[in-house]
C-alpha cells in the first residue's frame, strides 16, 4: 500500500476525528444532497457487458480522450450535488494507483489514476465525492468457496488507500457483499471490522451496502443508508419510508456503456424529475442517476443533453428533517444457524426458520398457544448487548414480548419490550449467557417471526 507514512495516516485520522459528526447529522446531510451522478466506468466499459471477464487484460482499458472535467460539468449542469465512481467493480480491476494488486489502471495503456482525476474534477465544480467499491472480486477469487483471511486484508488495504489518498469521501457505496446473488456473508468479510476501519479513517464517511435484496426496509441492517436498486425490483415505499435512503437508476438501459448508447434513447428527463427526484426526496431518499462514460472516457452527447434538460426542469428545495431511527446494526448474528427450540408451531414453519439468515422465511406459532416462545443456544456462554426481532408478513403484529437469557443454568429476565415496529431493536448493557428465549405476550394474530438476531456490538 503506497501511503506517505504511518505518521501522515495518523495525522489524517486525528484531524478527521476532531471534526466527527454524529450519524444522524450525516444521514440528514446525505438526504439533503438530494440528487447525484453514479458513474459506472471500469473495465466492463470495454467489453459491452455489465459483468466483465475476470481475466480481461488491462490492455483493453485504453481511453483516448479521458476527461473527468466533462463528467463534472455535466453533473453540475443537471443541478447534481455529488458523484460516485466505480473504483472497483465485480471483476476486480482497480482504476486507481494501488499497491495491492497489479490488476489496475497503472498497468493499462491509460496509466492515469482515474479516481484522483475524478475526485479533483468534481471538487473543482463544488460537488461532493463518493466512491463505489465491490467486495465481490472474481479476478482475485474473492467469491464463495475461495475466501481466505488474506482477502479481508486486501479489502482493508484497498479501502485504506481510497480513504487516505483522495481527500474527503462523503460515502462509500459497497456492492457484491451479503446479497443473494454474491453469497459473501458479513462473516466471510467481517462487516463490523470494515465498518470500524472506515470510521477510524474518515468518521464522517457514510458506509452503505446495496443489500436491499435481502434485508428489510424498516431497519438499517449493515448500512448507514438504506439503498434501493430500481432495476433489480427494489422500490422504496413513497408512503411509509422514514429511513435515510438512496435509490439508483441508469439513464441508459444498463449500467456500463454499450456500443448502441450514442444512438439509443435515454430515459426522459421529465420522468427522471417528476417520477424520481421529486417524490423520492419527499420521503428522505436521495436519487442517484447513473451516467456511463464511453470508451473514449467521455459522456455521450445524448446523455449530456438529457442532463442539461434535467437541470432546466429541476431546482433543489429544502428537505424535511429526518426522523430518528433505531441505529445501524453492524455486528454478526451470534445465533445464526444455531440450535433452536420453541413452543408448538406449524410443521412446515418450525423454529429454525427464525434464525436461518433468510428474511423471506418465518417460524409460525400454532394458534392455540397463548404465550408462544422461542429460544436459541449460543455456541458458548458469551457476552451480548442487542437483540432484534423481525416479524414476517406485511405489518407489525407482536405488541409485547419478554426476553430472557440463561446464565450459569439459571434463566434471568433481561427486559420486557413493547413496540409497534415490524423490526424491534433492543439495546441494553452487556450480559453473559449461553441461551436466549423470547416469549410473545401480546399480539393481534399468532406470531410469525422471520429473523431473530443476537449481537455483541462494539461500543
């Protein structure tokens, strides 16, 4: 990793820490940014595919007219407030000057640090700088079945480069992590370790994982900002959302540039403004529109003109205060796939569906049970300080519940909770135990519980 030295890194972290803001303030500022430019530009640009061949030669990355200033000017013309560049996509090609791998832009004919040129260009236009980074890395075999501790160290080293060498990074947009299609868990590459690394280097940098395909919409599981990819069928509720959010959509028909883009119609500017920016902003959701530079390293004329039209149609407005939320869940679930037991349930919906790491399945209590319960064994007696209960079905049903834990073979009452939320989050002083039990004392219909989590979060 090419850093200016440990002393420089330490000084950077100390200065960043001195100006740290609380998370809710940062979430409000992110929502206030309202509209930005996603920039999918990487080795897939040169393959006519969104998913590149992981063995593609760096020789194909050869823009003849790379101009990040043009990108920034187009973003400014659209009244955007920030950009977000794909520093590394799923095939592992790094478009910055990295010391972690030879598979990078400096070993291509381009030989230019694209991340640096992008960051400098956007800041010159008064725009915030964000970066996209993929955990999935098919070139370096950071994929299911091949993951080693060295992979986690490489991820940390790459993020350290990006967060120490390129100035203030407003947010990291992480992809290819704990998603049904990538299947890299937050234990394979430990989320909590990465989260704390990011915050230690830049406390004001938001970390968001594009994990809406798996995690529920009413809580911040493993992300500072709830993110929705519209093209993948992920749509925020424009009636009920109360979390800081991001929704993304490409201006063209796909994320990376394709040969037909210069002649193909782009999405209508009026629809971008009236169907996306305005209604999403009203529900605490920032909208990011993807613009794909071509193989010359420039944005096509039809895309530039669409951005200018958007700028003429839309003007930023004040944003409503963001409601309080239950905080971010960043720790590993200590009871995932651990042995479980429960009161009488339906045979096809038994207790282990409540800790199978799948929010689409659920444990269902039999209707005749008046006070249903479910319990889990931890691997050993160990500390924990948070419990989450996410109900299955469409809405909240459980109103009152009691949580107990076993310490030295004795059950002890931890707390009694009351909540109207579908996802109930309980934080408490650390206790030690080897079992945990939840009894449901008041509910509208027999409980259906999709996932229960037990955590020992660092505080």
